[in-house]
C-alpha cells in the first residue's frame, strides 16, 4: 500500500528527531543518568572511536546542545571556551580570555574545572580567575560579569546552572559565601543571597520546580529560583560539601566527607577555645597560631580553618574547626522539603557524586571502593573495591542503557551491568588521566582525558 505524503513526513520527522541534550555538569539536572537506549561496552583509544579531538587541558566536563558540544580549558595561559561539531568533533570556534589573576588551587583542581551550561543554543562558563561569561551559540561574547578574587583553600569548582531564565552560581569560600542569579540574556544581577554558614566546598546546585537546591557546610538550602528567598533547609550535612545532590522521585540524595576522623567511630573531642588559649596561647594575643595548636591534627588542618588567612585562629575560627570535626561523613536521603529518611556512613566519597539508577545507589570513593545500596531504604547491597584493585577516582559515575560507567584517574573506564551485584562487563584502558565526568548522548559515550575528547560508539 502506498503511503500518503503526510505519513511519509511523519515518519521522516520521527527519524530526524533532535538529539537529546546533556546540558550541564552531569547531564539532566546533575543526575548523571542518560535517556539513551544504547551505549558502548568495549572501547578505547584505538577501538570504537568515532572521532577524537585534541583539547587544551581542563577538568571541566563536556556539555551538549543541538549539534554542538561545549568545553573549556587553559590554552597557552588563556582561559578558553570551545564549540565542537557533535557529528565530526571538528572545532567550530574557540574564544579565549586573559587571566587577570591566578587563584590559589589545590593540586587536584584546575583553572578550568567548572563545566559550562547551555540552554540548547547559547552557553555560559565560569572561570574563577575571570568571572561568569555568556556566549551565543555562534561564539559571540554577549556579556561578562567579573567575580572574585575568592578565598577557597581548594580553589573554586562549582559549575553554573540554569533556572527561570537565569544563570545561577554558588560561590562557597572561606568567607563571603553567596549564591546569585544573573539574567541569561543580559548578565544583569537578579538576586544574591549570602551563605554565612558555608565555608570551603564546591557543590553544584540542582533545580526542583521553582527551587535551587544548594548543599553547603552543615546544611542544604533551597532558594526560590526567581527571588533568592530561602524556602527551606535540611540540616545534618558535614562541614565540607563537594558532591552534587541527586533527586529521584521525592527524595534528594547527597553525601559529604570531611576527613577520615569524621567517620562516626573516629570522631575527635576538640577542646573549647578558652581552654586551648589558656594552655597554648604563648604570646597571649587571644588567638592560636599554627605552632600554638595543641595536636598534630589541628596543625595538619590549620589552613582549612584560618578563614581570614592571617596565620591565627580566633574563637570563631576555632569553633568552626570544632563544629566541623563533630559533623559526620555520610550519605543522606532527604524528603523534598528537608525531612531525613535515612543515612549510610561507610566508605563515603569526597569528590565523586552519587548516582541513583533503577532503584540502586552507586558511590565510588577516591580509593576505588564501590558501594551499592537500595535507594528506598539505604540497605547495603554490596561494598567492594572496583575491579578488585586499588585506583584513584575523582570523576563521577554515570548511567545509560542498563550500564554504569566509572572513570578512574589513571585512565580506566569501567562498565558495569546496572544492578546491586556490581557485575563488571569491561575495563577499558585509556593512555592518560581522566578527571572529567563522561557523558552518554544518543548512544555515544564521550570521554575527556588529559589531552583529548573521545567520541565512542559500537
């Protein structure tokens, strides 16, 4: 039977549907979950490579919008935003900006760590040395908002997100922490909210309805996306937050890790400031210098609590130290609105964010211990070292097409069958380090290594 032109048009339109987007750090609302119904298992630098494009060094993850891929890097001393053709990997444009300063960074951080965010057409990037920039899809700089300098002992690391027509960025630091929203078209400041409790950390927010949900020190705050008004708070978080919260149904999952001494069975008793000052304030100036601190632990973590960077801890800074050391490393499950449902406290990651997929939670800590739990109850399914060997992990796990992808710093991308058993399907070795979180879009896996972006498909 001959099909009518209308039917043919409908079929062609369905076949030519626009590709799915991975528009921010960790894809759809930071979940790390792709809607793709296929994804490769076997791949590597010389296997199942659709294309490979050299990129300047950077830890940011690629984001996708329409036919373009956006990435950032540090190229010959200049902070660079690049647009690549999704089909070929060819570079469509690159825009570089000078660094007016060089922020202090932890050795695992990078001047181009924050991932871009896109609305499917334009793109916005955050460079702590410069500020927030907006580009058109064609590479025209639309606006620039200078920000900083910042005072974060790790350096900044949170990525911008979009909500209600605004670009929203959380800037947690030793002092002066805030979250703010700028009009995505003009760069005009729409609102700014102080986060006085938040120190250090670099957790990227997520969006739920009209709320921007931003974890910080000791609590997770939800802000009205249009006004910045604090809508609700969930207490009980550790003192430093770096992972991205994940929303699944009516539950928010978030984990945080301070130090090994913040595990529940290793908590330290930190003496009151008055007692420390009486016994150890040798110069009687009412503050505690590094050499005056009473324990090796307080000396080791002194720099993290010297919030004004003057080489002394006053009472407020010492109290922050004591409060942080009372907080516990944990994965927490909250109801939307703030009520705690359950928590889990073994082998908690510091940097890699949690993944929730098909009723199972996946956590990989920096030492390679993989934990799978029941998402509804927090019941432990399995906890074991991935691939049975030690490695380092800084990127976050993602999921697609019934598979879990976990990239190690040394360059191995493990593929697991989705499920609590942690069944390994393949361990694909690249020839250089991986810090960026991979992405799966339209059946293709994208892996950014130290020097290149790979597009992979079987």
